[in-house]
């Protein structure tokens, strides 16, 4: 179990769209909103774990059509988020000289990270290919072990995601100027668009 937990932490720490959003939300909105976004991510992963435990995950992973639909939904959503963020920087809607205390609702941040996580085919593969490698046929039912291992992975994801949110929140205490915030938003938008391109050209 400790081996699985360590491997899960390394996987969860890997930079990706959700971790980038966690960093950005912590940096622009603070810890509360950042953790709310992380909650949305964990909710999406919980649904995926439940699907795998129920036997639906393997069917989904084996369906090229389903994975393709999810993949392009993920591409479209990442592209939407990235372009929207970029447009806000060019239209001068990034705020005043300091970050506003409540620029958006926690619920909106939660929905955003949920959407990115649930439409990420890589996340599906984590729970249909990575996690099942640690199943021991002699230790109980497949569904039960998936539930336990899934809970352990969620803990690893929470710890890793909290690191990104914490780093972002630490940067926020510097009280970024209007130009600095615009650059942060613009950089995040560019990376999200780039991730959409990477996902579009992947084989997942």
C-alpha cells in the first residue's frame, strides 16, 4: 500500500491542466477558492473510481469512440478556458492594481476544475490502467480493492493539489500588480491552449 501511495503522489504531482488551474486559482483567488477547485477535481475522480469499481471503467477505456468523444470534449473545454483567460487580459478585465478579494465564486472555480478533470482521458487511464496494477487477487474483490486504492489515490491527489494551491497562495501574498496579474493570466491561458493542443494530438 505504501508503494502505491508513493507512486500515486508522484503521478498526482505531475504538472497538468488541473494542477495548473490549482496554482492559478491559489495565486489569483487564494487558498479558499483554490481548495474549492481541488474539491471539484476530487469529485470528478470519485465518479471515475465509482465507475471503475462498477465495471464501467474498463468498458469505457476499451471504447475508442467513447475515449475520442471525451478527449475532444476535454480539448474544447481547455481551449475555451485558455482563450477566455487570454481575452480577458487583452480586454483589460484582469482587475485593478491589486488582486480583488472575491473575483469569482468558489462554486464557479469548483465547476471549472470538475469539468477539466472529468473530460481528461488521462484521468480515466489512471483509474483503468495505473490503479488496477496494484490489485491483489488474493486480497478480496476487485470492486472493494478499487474502492480502497481509489481512496488512497484521492488522498495523494489532495496532498499534491494542495501543494500547487499553497504555492499559488504564497505568491498571492506578494500583492501582484496589475501588470503582473495580467502576465500570470496570460501565461496560464497560453499553457491551457498548449495543453489543449497536446491533448488533441495525443493517442488517448
